C-alpha cells in the first residue's frame, strides 16, 4: 500500500469516528450459555466427587497413545523374529544346523612312529534337511613340524547326505616324529544346504601320541666345555622300524661361535650327512670334533635332526623322523689366560715391522683351591718365518718348537698358585723383512699365538690338568708400501724447456715423479697428495694420462689416486709411477738457493689383508736434480 493510500484510509476512519449524525456500527455479541455448578452442602460428598474426578483424570493420562501401541507391537514382532531365527538355525523346522551333525573320530591314541594305523570316521546328519556337496577333509603333518613341513591334506567327497543318514569312512596313515610328542589330526566336514551357495564347516580335532620314533637318536656331548678346546661329540642312530628305512639324512645345526673341526665319516656338503638305508635294529654312528670360540659363562645348544631325504634340491627332509636338542655350558679353564699383542687382545692384530713388538699373557687361577707346578706355554705358529729374535721375561724360548715356556724353575710364583691368584708374563719379538731373495715377497703373512696350561688341581686331590689352546690371538703383518719422489729435467717422459740451471725471470719446466712399491699385501684406497707453492704453476701434462691424477686449482693440490696396488709391486711386478709437469719462473729473492717445487708429499692406503690404514710421507720436491741423467744444474740453485 502506498503512502497516499494509507493517508486516505486514516482520514476516512477519523471522519467516521467524529461524525455526530451517523451512529457507529456495532458487532453482534456472542450469546453466553448458563453453566450450573452443583455445590453440595455436605463436605464429605464434595471430597468424594473430587476424588472420582481425579481418578478419572489419572486413568485418562495412563491410557497409551497410538504411537506407544505401535512401538510396543514392533518390539514384540522383532523378538518373535529373533526367536524364530535361532530356532531355524539351531535345528528348528526344516533348516540345517551344525549342532545336529555328529562327526565322531575313533582310532588309536598311542602309536609307534612309522606304524600304519586307521582312523574311523562316523558321520550322522540329524537335521531334517539333507546335506549337499558334502566333503570330508583330513589334514595332518606326516613328519615333525619343527621345520614347518607342508601338511598332508586329504579330501574325500561324500556327495549328498540325506536327513537322518549316516556315513562311515576309514583313513590309513603313518606319523613320524620324536618319541613322546603329540600330533594333531584335523578332521572337518564341508557342506552346503539346498538353495544356498554358502559353505558350512563342522570340525573335530584328534590327538595322537607317538610312543616311539622309527629312529632312536642319541647325542653324547660333554655338559661342560672350555672355550677354544676341541670337544668330542658322538651321534648314534638306531632303527626301531620293522622295515628298511631308506634314504636317511642327518643334519647338525651348530650354535653361534661353534664350528666343526672334523668328522667321521667326513661330511659331503654343508652340515648334512647322507646316511643311506638303515635296516631294522641296525645302528650307525657319527663322530664329531667341535671347537667353541665363545665367551665363558654362555650356554649353547646343539640341534640334530634325522629324517628321510627330500626329492627337491631346495629341501633337506621329506619327513623329520626324530630330533634332539643337546645343551652344553662354557666354563673358564682352571688357569685362565688372555694374550695381548701391541695392546690388543681380541680380533686380528695388525703388526708393522717397524721396531720391536711387545706382548703379554695375563693369567688367573679360577679354582677355589691352589694349583701346584703350574706351567704356561705360548705356541707361535709362523708358517712364513716372519718372526725373528723372540725374547721372554722370566721364561725360556724353545726355538725348535717356537714356544715360550714359563714354569716354576724360572718363575717361583708358578710353583704354588693360590685360589684366585693372578699374574702377567711378558715377551717381545721382531719381524723379518717381507722381501726374500730374488725379489720375491712374503704374501699375506699371518701369525697365530695360542696358550697351553698345565698344573696339579689340589681340589681334586692331585689331579694333573693339561689344557691346550686355552686362549689364542691372531695377528697379520702389514704390507710395506713405500713412496719415492724424483725431480727431473733431462730425462723422464716429457721434454722440458727453459734455462738450466734456473735463471731469474726465465720460465723453466720440470718433471716430477711419484713412485710406489708394495711388498706383502694388496692395498686399496691408495692416494698420494702434495700442494704446489704460489710461485709454481701446474702445466696439466701427466703420464700416464689415465685420469687418476687431478689438480685442485683453489687449493693448489695435486692428487693421485691409483687405488689398488698389487702385492709385489716394485719387486715381482713393475713399480707404479706417475709423472706430471710443473713450471717455475725464479725471483731475485731465490738466487743462490734451490727452490721447493712442492710441499711435503703424503701417501695413505688401506691394507686389504689387515684392514689397517697405512701412512707414509716424503720431503718436498726441489729444483735439485738428484736422480737425473745429467749433472747440468744438478744442485738446483737459481742464478742471476
């Protein structure tokens, strides 16, 4: 409505209100009905009337609504549906329930390993509907399951089993394994019901105990073993079978730090012996000699398995017939020793033939009683005759057996060693040259030190104890890699130019040579470095030009990386040489003296046999020509 229309409506209404001649129009009133309230004069009647009305009101409030009735009906219907479903699946009506299927497994619960026995399988369908596409499944491991053998799985179709029908089946099998072990056989029925593709399963486990194994296995091993001692072990096999056991193999698994020294019969490959056939009642024996290099105080377990040979090359056993776990404990020797060479008592000790090499033996009585007439012998195994001039403090060197001996005749403290007493024995030696006559070199020289001890154990009355190889230590001799340097002008692979002797203000070129020789062991990561002074220029010419030498302009460093240098280089093989050209323009301040063309030359390499880092260095190159073919300018002094 516009403003003008609103204004006209208001004015018209005002005129009608204030106009005296025309009476206002009045609306008709609604007619009121009479309402009679019966008020009793008796108070008890009024109270009774009020109670009846209140009760009527409460009854009307408790009366359920339509939606409450609908919800209550839905809950009752759902509960009925659940009850019907449970009844249907658990045997009600014409449905099928696994609870109404009886699967009974019967047979022996105790059998001998390898013995044939039968399982009787009785199946009864107590459902009111048949079982369709029924299939009986039998699953078991024929051999020991230690190695995770693939189980045998048998499927026997039964087709349709009618309601109330029964089926009786038998299955013949053999089990192998350890005596006293329990084996589980899984028996299951898979089936479908008519009108459904779902597969249902009824499963029953069955346990069988093996009274004996087809092969009796015994392992004879000392319970207490001293580290670094040869330990005898005997493995005995005996057939309990009534028929010939064919293609028998035996596997021995050694614990960490335990190795096989030798065996009888000798092993053919790895840790598996081919035993072959074993007749009923026949026995076969394998003798082993083991060596434990572990720390005393540890327990180790030797694992032995015996079984039939697998047809696949990737497998060892077709079936495990028996197995054994034999523990043994490592204990310290009655006279414990530790060898130290050049401050190192474990691992492989790298030795350098620069100077005398020192060593020691620390010993301790580990018994709770004294040891009488103790002797300690250090055997040196030096097949390449590297050691020379051994000396011993308080002992004796037997050159015939390369043995250092300490006993009570030279060390009185060994006459009666009390409980927990300890001491130290010292020795030293030098190394021969690694280059033999005819420029042949000793290759990969290695020395083995081992300690034997002897004494009378008073805790056992007067028991003489004699242990060999109580402790040992291996050492390897570092190769001698050497660096030589030459400054040339008249010879070498390059034609040099300029004044000779060097003259102030005139450019002269020089040939600098680095030469490497190497004796006993191959080296890796070999590298030679030297810096050029500010007044010396790199000419960029090298021989050989194989990319192994580079020049770093910012640092003015010449770097040669020959990497691998063979043993015998410079002796049985040619010396490794690198030549490069530099130039010098002398200054007045250098007159009358020979001038340095490089700073100190450094060589580093890693010995591939000892893994030691080797270092060597040579003095700086100068203008002095000490190795050239001509003496002209040989003193290298700068002239005016």
